[in-house]
């Protein structure tokens, strides 16, 4: 759809919408005025009838009251008049064929009890009627009531005629507006835009000699055509300037790539420090126990030396994995007791006295995997949990078995009571080199490497926040035995 067509439609529909709103409001005011006039007329008849009937009953001329009611039957604008005694029983009415609903109005009781008039609208057989009930004094100071009813159809014809007149006027104005807008836009908008479009296509094919005809008028489109021609004249110079800018940008991109490579080297160096820092701390702690403990037993010394050798082997393994970070892992599958694997990963955190570790091994749960790789996964998660609980807390480790995607899995759920994971970071914590730790405390390689190791084993690792405090990690590893 062309701009000319859209503008014609939008302008016509916009003006039409405004006119329809104005017509609607005007008709509503007209309807309200007619209803108000009918209501005033009804009240005037009712008050006059109230006074006349009251005087007739007070003077004992009940026959005059009946004649007055009968005379109102001849008034075509009055649907009916009803007289009620003090018990609410119908004593007289002007319209014999009146619907039965008029003979026992629910509002009658309130008028008889309070002595106050009531005006309301009732719907009978899909027709609206305006009614008013007024109290009247009967003989012996008794209180009766009179109801006078007028149909709202008296004003509906006037409203229908007003709607038809407004609709005809609106359609005529819309047709006129549509025609005028179409002619003006086609002459002053569509043709100049078409000429500019042809010029743009010609320039796009490389013909810099093409020029757009400029009208004598000084409107915006004429100014646009003049600017278009100036643009064509200066295009050669712009091409030259663009080539210079391109060369500058290429040089900047080269510098940027160099900076990114340096940053990657820095992140890699920080990642190596993060991966090797924890085992070195364990080695240092065990060596310090050996140096300071003159009364340490032989068994304790052997254990410390064994742990030191284990951590040294882990350092060697981590360095080898970092060197082969971009290469596929050489997973050596063997049967592993998941409880023994977790205990081995926890050995590096035994010296912390501020964090309580809750874990009970289940010897029945076994998996097929590489113990060295999987130990690195658990160690990374334990290290992050201890870092999040620097002020103390509890680390809970639970193992279970479950089915997922028609396969059997061993699930290891690790929960801490630390600071948790910010919602914005949950989707990024497994990205390589992404970390929320301070400089020198980590580079984000730990969880990235852990996820890759788990996926290489055919498993899944998930992270979430606890309902209270802290974070939880669930590691799904294929089970060795049928569940």
C-alpha cells in the first residue's frame, strides 16, 4: 500500500472517528435533554394530579377523582394512571389493558410507608416506561398513592430522526474529505515521492548524472529534491572520504583485536591462578601441619603427605586440561561410587571450621565416568560455595536416583546458605571467563569447565537459588545400574 493511499485512509478515518465521537456525544446530550423534558412533564402532571385527587378525597368527592383519572386516558402522552388505597390495593386505573406488572409496583410500599415520591424507569415486554408514584391523602387522614406512567417511546422517534440526520451528514462530509485529500496528496505528495524513488534507484545503480526535477514551489518536497541533487553532486567526494574512514576503522579494529587477545591472555592467566590456587593452599596447609606438629603421629603424617601428592597430581592434571582447553576431553570411563568421589573432593576443605558439611554417602549409587574429571567438577562447586559462605554457614550434599529423558541418572544436589546468585547472573554463570568475583579471585573458568565435563559424561548441570538463602546445584550423571 502506497503512502498516498495510507494517508488518504488515515486522514479520512481519523476525521470520521472524530466526527462520530462528536455525533455520539451530541446525540447523548439530545437524548438526555429529551428524557429530562419528559421527566419534567411527568412530574408536572403528577403533582397536578396529586393536588386534585387529594382535594377530591378530602372533600369526599371520590367520583370526581375517578372522572379525573378517566380524562387522563384521553391524553396520548400518558400511558396510564393508577390509584392505590392505604393497603396498596389498586382502586382505580385509566388504562384497562395495562400490563399486570403496573398493578403491583415494588416501589409502592416505600411510598406508602415514608410518604415520599419515587421516580423510576421500568422495562416491560422490551419497552421502557418512566413512572412516578406520589402519596395522596385519603379520607380519615389515611395515605394512598397515585402512579402516573409515560412511555419513553415518545422520545425514541425524535432520537432516531436525529441519528439519521447526523449519519447522512457524516457520510457526505467523509466522501467530500476523501475526494479532496486524494486529489491534493496525489498532486503534491505521491508524484514528487515517485520521482525521488526513481532517482534513488538510478544512483544506486551508479549513474551519478541523474537529477530530480525541482518544482518552483518552496515546500518540503521541493527542498528534499534540491538536497537530493546536491547529494548526487557530492557523492564522489563522499566516496573518497568513506574510503579514508574505512582504512581508519580497519586499523582501529586491528588494534581492538590485539587488545582483546591481550585481555584473553589475562583472563587465561587469572583462570590458571584460580584453578591452581586451591590445591596450592591445601598443600601449604598440610605442609604447615607437618612442620609445626612435632607430636604428629606417623599415620597423620602419611595422610598429609598423601593429600599433598594428590593435590600435586591435581595441579598437573589441571594444567594439562587448560593446555588442551580447546581439544576434546579424553574421558576414561570406569565404575565409580559417587559417595567416594564426593568424599575425595571434600578433602581439600576439611580445615574450615566455620562451615558445617552435611553429607551421608550412599554406596549403592554408582556411575560410569572419569574420577579425575568429575572430582574437578565437585571441587569447583564446593570452592564456590565456601567462597559464598565466607562468614560461615552450612553445605548440604544429597545423592539420589531418578529418571530423565527415558534414562537413569544419579543426582547430586549441592546446597549452601551463602549469598546466592543474582537473578541476572543465573543465565551466564556457565559462560567461559564470566565471573562475579573480585579481580584475582577467579576468572569464571571453573563452572564453564565443570559444565563441559558433565556434558562429556552425558549429564546435565543446573543452578538455582534456594527459597531461603544460598544457591543449589544439581548434577545429573548417567547411572551405572538400572534404577
